[in-house]
C-alpha cells in the first residue's frame, strides 16, 4: 500500500473529543450512527465525549449478512462494502429518525444519519482494507437532506488501529457537514484532523443533494490530491469519479502521461498505437485491459502545480469525451506511477511515452533525492511485467528517429542495451508523419489569440467543446 499519504495541517484547533462534545451539546443536531465491519468507533467517540444522549438517537451494527440484507435490502452489485450499500444505510436510517422523532422534537432540529460499511484487516488473511463512509444531513431545519460520501483505504497494519482511525474520520465528517458545509474544500481539509500521517487514504468523495447542487465533484476530488488525502484520482469516460481499486483490480494497465492541454491528434495516435502494441503481449486483450490517460499535478517541470482545478477538469472532460479513462496524480517519476498501479493488479503494465521522456529517464539529474539514483529508479520501474512503449519523433533534419536511436551517456549504454535485449522497451509506430508537427503549446497559443487553424490539430469534436465551454482562455 502507498505509505506516502500526508495530512494537511489541521484546519480546526478542536480535538476529536471537543468536536464530538460540541455536537453533543447542540440540542438541535440529532441522528443515528450505524457502522458495519469495524466496531462502533464513531459512536464510541460521542459516548466518550459525554452528553451523547442529546445527539444520538440510535447506534447499530448489523454484522450478519442476513440481518444486514433484511434491514437494508440487497444492492444490485451484491457487495456489502460498496457505495450502494452505504447510501442505502444512510437513506433508511435518516428516514427512520425523522419519522420516529420528527413530530416530538423541536422544529429547529437538524437531523443526520452517519453510516459506514467496512472491510478491516482480517485476522488470518491478507485483504484490501477499505471502507465506504457517509453522512446524510439537513443543512437547516426542514430541509431536504444532502449527502457527503467518501471512500477510504486504511493503511494501518492492524484492525484496532484501523477502527480507531475510522472513528476519528467519522466525527470529522459529521462535524464538517454541519460546520463547514458552505466550504467543501474545508470539509475535505478537515477529514484527517487529529490523525497522524499515513493512516488513511481518501480516494473518492461525492457531494450530492440540494445544498450541493452547484458543486462540480470532479474539482473537489482533485482537491483531495492537493489536500494530501490521496495521490491519485480516477475518472471514468462518463466523467464519474471511480475508486481505483475497483477500476484497476486484476486488469492489464496501459497508461500515457501528458499535459493534454488540449488533447491533440498526436496524443490520440500515441494511445492507439500503444494499444496495438500492448495487445500483442501475452495475456493482454481488450476485455481484460484498461487504458488510462494520466495528468500529473507534479510533473518534473512543475507546470501543473498551481493550475486551477477547473483547468484540470477541462482536460479531463475533453479526454472523457473521446472515451478515455483519466487519472490525475501527483506522481513525478514513472517508477512511482508503476508502484501505484501495482497495488491493485499483478498483470501487465505498459507505459506509453515519447522519445523525450526516454531521454528524461536516462538523465541522472531526474533522480535527485533518490538514494540509489538511476539504478534504484530503474530497479523500481522494471521489476515485473512492466514495459515502455515508445513513440518515434522527427529530428531537426526531418528524419524519423526511433527508440533504438536514443543517445544515452556513455557510462549508461550497457544499461540501455540491457533494457533493449530483455524486451523492456518496445517501439510503436506513428500512423501519419504530419502528426509530428502538432504541439499542444502552439495550439494553446493560437486558440487563446483567436488565430485560425488550431482546430485541425485536434480530434473530432474537441474544438467544438473548447469553443462551447471557452476552455483554456478561448474568447472567440
């Protein structure tokens, strides 16, 4: 598991106990806490804080599957630790608390239902430790409820610590829903208050309901990266946020990194040619393979470090419109990207790159801060079932050069030969030499200045999307 998830400095000076007590002492806030799979740590935090009778109508755990199904029904996917299950739990428990006490409590009451369904560390097996947690809450008395739902990966190595971390997260989520609901970024920043680094990873968040109608969940999920809650966010072609473990599990993965600002015909050709070559590998076929366009917020040039989330979302939206899965990450080096994928699959990993990227990974300056330097970097990039698929380029003389023509420093030539002779590097073709004349930076400059001709460099439909939404500074 990725142990590099940091936590932003607390946005609140209140401890977990202080947050729970403040909620307990507010007679207007009242609700239910239901937790399945990892004890009742959230409820426990409220009871330990004192005065919980003023806040909690009911706590419950339905560990037995038959009991759980009888209470919440059977979801379409049949899974117990899932988005569908936690939403069913939230909805049913919220309706129950309103039905049972809505007529007898103060009209100023604001009700909530917190739910969590968890797969914590098992005693005798190695399993994916994760949870779906959510709160359904009234933002003001009598309002229709809104939901905040998160997917969490627990990184502690024992069940007790995982349960404790989820208890803190749950209090933070309920507290934030009531006190920070006007600022979703503050909600995200506060979720790890009172928690040390590297205990949990939050790789998906969803805001929905009447109070969050104007929120673009894509921008808020990208903020999870910038708030150090996760290293990567995944988007399906329909634009919905995906849980990486579900999307990548037991899949062959082909990825291409780019700025995609905007996506061009050259980018598309690289992806398609990379797929053609990847499908020739043993055990790789379209039915068990996922192709991903990856945008790094922390590339070697630092180009995207401070780019607004809306700009990143524009790129995601254009890639999605072409039918691509998209990943936004903060990984700089390719071996870190490979290690991220390897958490979810042991099958083939292919990385599509241009010649400039190959030269980069043979540049020893690229490994500053890596204790073992370039040798450690290559050892982590090529340990198992990982290959590079390299797109050609056109040199200054107008000649097409391929991966076998790469010039590396003299003292690294045997390392390069080792990769060639052992099949770690594969060349892919360019379908049309005219594509070598397409540069995203030129397209970007042309569209911002209102110059003509830039549309011809883009795949069908992309220029129309840019014009329609005025992406990347387009003014018409």
